[in-house]
């Protein structure tokens, strides 16, 4: 199994768990759990593969991804009530999923010889779009859009780290490791220490 496949499998599993946790907060039935888990798990990677013209889309070529996401949904359906704070579990699992998915997206683009700009955009898309779909469908405020919170910027930083490492001659494993570590460190700092980006504040027009 290649490093990219491992990243895809891991991101699918962890993102599916976050999708199922959001479904539990919305009090959906088991089918709803499976739908949200699968949407979250493969949403970003699907957009990535379509934009990169990769055929077949990763989960179509390997349906195991869908089975893993569905299994994660069933697990959470029967165990979510045991978790004291599902939101805390959600945001921390989401932070790991983000870092892994950004690395998977950048790795896929690098393997196709794409330019640095495209590599960064594919990393951000893979990491952010599945969670965005999850939150919008479940009528939650998307984590990617929370005021000033580091999220998309973490994905950008991680993907840029991968591009720089690759251009400096480091191998795939080191580049993708730097990507995931950079992304997760910034996201964890945002959660633990309240790191934020400045937000726009409206001011009255000057007379």
C-alpha cells in the first residue's frame, strides 16, 4: 500500500467519525448517520480527483473507502451516547482529519507533477470541502468559516510546507509529513491557545 493510499484511508476514517458525530448532534437515524459520514469522508477527495481528472475517483476504484465510512457511522450511532462532550471530540478529530487530508491532497497533486499553486489548492480542497459539506447539510456553522479561527489557513500553510520541502529535494514521505505536522500544529494552537486571524470590523464612513 502506498503512502498516498494510507493517507486517504486514514482521512476517510477520521472524517467519517466527525460526520457521524455531527449526525448524532442532529439526532439523525442510522441512514442519516451513514450518509453524513460518507459525504464528509469522501467529499473533499472527490472534488480533488474530479479537478485533477483522476480516473476513476478514488472511492469508485476502491469501494472499501465507502465501507469504512459506513462502518464508522454505525460505530458512532451505537456509542455516541457514551461520549461526555461530543463537540470536543468533533473538533479534535476534525483537526487530525484536516491535517491528514491536506497531506493526501497535496501528495496526489505532486504525484501528477502539478505546479505549486495547483498542489496547494488541491491540498486545501481535499482538507476543507468534506467538512464544509458536512456542516452545511447538518445546518451547523461551518468550522471553516468560524470568525477568525485558524482552519483554511492551516491547510494553506501545510500544503505550502509540502511544496517547499518537495522543491528542496526532500522525498515524498518527508514532504507530506511536514505538511500534516504544520497543518495540525496550527490547528491545535488555535484550539488550545485561541490563535486567531484578524477579522474585519465595520467602521462608520469618514466625513
